[in-house]
């Protein structure tokens, strides 16, 4: 261990001739003052002259930190204020860059890896707004990467080999880019890559080889290097132009659908279309295993559910990160907390499998739509202050608000069906109703659209998908019995956090509880009124309704693998109707429009009715005097067929 007495002046003074004297000198003080000046750190390892030299470790000898004890210097050359009481650190004498102090502790915030996608705010605040603030915060820029192989869970080769091959690949990219820069025209400047783009491109190609071809990684990388070494500037220019064109096509494909949306023309009146609905009703037999509630839970069942909840003492499993946590309806007495477990870190996007080239049989790991990360690489890319849960047991749902069967309603029209959709938020009781929308079928006219005050304290409005924001609830006027059930025609302009996406949002009124919202829906329907929607078990359970006559587009357009697999409403509309919906969900952060979803489900049902009627016409069925009439000899089957009691002969 070396001895350092720099704080003691050298007895020999300036006449000292000792090599690396352990005592202090004036020149040491001057050097310390010079090192305290903040300058950008230059990394010589990335220079072309240094790429061929073997990397060596720096010899570190302890010296004392300069007098600036309250200021740290980060690796990017920026100063950082240290917390009070922070201990002094020592700098290596031979190191060219100062040591950064430990980062300041802050409240939980979204991970920096969200820089790969637009950063979105918490579901309980408006886009771009932090807690207690409504100012728009710009998205953070992507973190600059260095020419160092990315960390993988299983590396196909040693770090030295990967680094050497990566540098060779980057060197060829840089050569081609520099040669293109000499001959490029003004309109072709977009084909050039910046220094950071060159590094990212090399890292992407090296990482792809390491993940997809681990067994022959070295050979594949060497072949790539030779491929680019033999490539001419003209070939590179052509390849860059094709890349730009493909990227533009992909953006256009994501934003729009080729061709016109499919038109639905049945040739029938609205009443006749409603009459044919009875042929495609969803059978509720044996559907209890898939979330449907066939009967109202009894008092004994509710009592047993309450006893189970009391025994659990509020312990739940988070619906997002799967962590165990405790929830406190009515808030915990000692500190007013709603949940335990701290902040929840999760991926809000669904998983997907990246596209592969034709003939490529390598295994491609799943990734998240929200950030593009591989499944298992991180705990999450987004952070929310509360953990949340979802309760699906009918007895437990009934313990919060019991189910009710649809009552008889002589005022309900018989020549229409009702499409309805619900938006839910997370509360201390699980998922609760926060918006209820109903439209007339097949006209699509608005019948009901109201916000709903949940029973329990709100943990997360789930605004990214529900489209309901805190300001919507705060600014909504209370609904009264004299008000119209339809939404107001007045609207307010709503923008995404980047300020680019704007839409007109309806001004909705709010009812005091889910029970009031259910009564409003009951005023529009009777037990024989067909209820149309997508994934209706979730909507029916949210409103706590037991209804016998339903048409669920999940079952009307089933997945080839059967339940519980299902197609999303967005996918069904894209495939069958050639129409995009739910375009303001996710990074754009405006959420779903329940009216749009309700009408979309209704359009899918009309499409099926059109197919049913075309099949009937081919078999000789006609409309005579406004009545659907079968071919001759089958008159006795007409009523039975339309009522759904028999099949076509």
C-alpha cells in the first residue's frame, strides 16, 4: 500500500529531486487546480488510429480529490451537485477523466429505456404532465451509444472477439459513408448517416448476428465485413435508398390501410335486419368458464366471498408486474396509504414476434410493442405509483355491487338492437366502470354516453386505453334526471404529449355510481333486446348485468384455436372491414373511444347479417310485402327459422 502525505509540505521544497515524492509540492497544487476545470472528455479508443491497438488497463494510483467537494463531474463533462454530507472521493492520478459522484435519489420515474419510444405520462395524469403539473414535457433524446458490443444474456463469443469484429464492421460503414459524402448531391443528403447512426447500425447488425446465429457468429460476422469491404459506393448508395424507401412504406402501412373501407349493403330494412339477428345470437350454455355470469349470485355465495376477502387481509397480485401487494379500501388509518409494495414497473404494450425473412427458421424472441425490448430483458419500461389488480370471480364482484337481471321494459323499442361498450379503471376493488356508452343498431345513433364515479378509491384511470383522464372527471357536470342521455355536442380539443395529435373530445356528464349507470341502460333495453359488443363478458360484469340476449363478436368471429384465444376488435375491423380503429392508443396517449368501439362491433354484426341474407337469397328466400319469405313448400319453417328454433332445410 502506497503512502501519501500530500497535505504535508515537502521539507526539501523546490530542491526536492525524489521521484514521485510522497510530500506535497506547489506544482501538485497547480495540477489539482488545472484538473478541476471541467472539459469534455475525449475518448481516444474510438479514433481510427486507436482501433488497431490492443486495449490496456490504466494503472490507478490513489490521490486526493480537489477542493471542490460539493461538485462532481459526470462522464459527459457536466457538473452535478452532490448531496450534503457526501464523502470526498479520490481520483486516479493517471486517469484522464474525473469520477462521477453517486446519482441523486429521486422518486420513481419511468425507465430511461423508454427513450426508444415516445415517453408517456402516468395513467393518472394528462399526457406530458407530471404529478401536480400540467405543463407539457418534451420527450427525452435517445442516449448516445459507444462502439462497444451490447450486453446479451448469452454471448456467442468473448467480448474481445465481439469488439474486434464490431470495429471492423463499423470501419467499413464509415468508409462507405465518407466516400458517399464526397459524391452525394443536395437532394441525396438524407442518404448519409451521422457518426451516431453509423455506430447504432453496426451495433444493430452485430447484435442480430449474435442473437440469431450464435453457433456460427464469428463466420457470419467475418462474411459481413468482407461483403461491405467489397461493396462499391454506388452499391452502398442504392442500398441506402432502398432502406429509406422501405422505412417510408412501413410508416405508411402502419398509418393507413390500402383500399377503401368495406361497404355494408344488406338490402333489408332496419327492422328486417333486427329480425335476422336471432339467427346469430351467442349461446350462453357452458360460457361460465369464459367469464360470463349466467345467474345472479346468491347471498350465501356473496357472504363466502366476503369472508375470503377478510381472511386475505387485502393481499393481491399485481395485474401488471405480478408482484404481491396489499390494498386498503378506505385508506390505511395510520398513514392514509392505498397500497403497499412501492411503485409498479411494467411493460404496457403487448408482446409480438418480429418478422423474419423468407426461409429464415431461426428462433426469434418475443418483444414488447411499447419499447421494443426483448421479453425478459427488463422488468418494465414504465412506472406507476400504485400496483393494481383485477377481480374476476362473480361472487367477489357481487360483494362490491351485486348483479341484476334485465327487467321487463314495455317502453323499449323492438325494432332495434343496442351496441354498448364500457371503459374501466383500476380502483381498490379491482376493475370498475368509469364510462358507459350505448348506440342504436343498425343506425349507430348515440343513445347513452356518461362518465361513472367508481365505488372505490381510484388507483389508476388506465387513461392510455380507457381514454378517461383526471380532468375529464373533475370537469364533468353531474347528470340529473332532466338531462338527455346522449353526450353533449360541445367538445374540447385534446392533444397528445408531443403536441402533434389533436382530436375533438365530447363533453360528458357524470353519474354518481355504477348502479345509476346500470339503471340508465335498463331504460333502453328489455330482456329480448339484443346487446351487441366485443368481449361482452367484461362489459356485462362491469355494469353487473345478467342479460339473456347477446351477440359477442369474439364468438361471432372466433379464433382458429378456440377460446380463450380471441381476436381483438382492432384486428377484426382491419381484416373484415378494411378499417382502422383505436388509432389514439399507446404512444399517442389519447385512449379508446367507447362510442367508436361500440359502433365497430355493430358494423361487424351487420357484415355477418349481410352474409346470412346472401346465403338465404341463394336458397330462394325473398322479401314479399316487407316480410322475409322462404321458398315455396317451406312456409311452415319460416317462423321457426327466424326465431332460431330450427336450421335451414
